[in-house]
C-alpha cells in the first residue's frame, strides 16, 4: 500500500509479483477474514457470558484478539499514510479491487 501510494512502479519477476495484497476472493484472504475462531463465534460466546454476568456489559474489545490488533494497526497506518504522505500512485488499482473495510474487526 505504501509503495503504491508513494509512486513505486511494480514489475514482475518470473511472471509473478514479489509483493502481493490478496484479492477479496483469494483463499488466504478468506482464511484471514474468518480467523481460527471466527468473529461470529466470539460475539456469541461474549453475549452468553454477558447474560451470565450482568446486563449492560461494555461492547466486545476486539483488540483483545490478535486479529483485532492487526486490523487496528492497519487502520491507523492507512490513516497516517493518507494524512502524511503525498499520493503519487503510478500503478492503477486492479479493476476488481474491492473495499473490504466491512470485514475489519474494529
């Protein structure tokens, strides 16, 4: 993301890119989206625990989980990049690039 943003021109080595950001439909991207314990399961477990303990418990702190921590760092980095570094991209985004912010845990 930073390399593209700052105007780096990408080239292929042996027909493939060395730097890769997985498309939303890639197996690895889908695996990351679900995690070892998916978010829905964590929500259900937390809601059950809230019913046992007390009503009105605070919302789930996703940064308790590694996935939430990484997502938080990503959002902070992306904000920093857009606010601090001048956009000089020379490589267009893929035609099928999708904004998958809805999949972030934070």
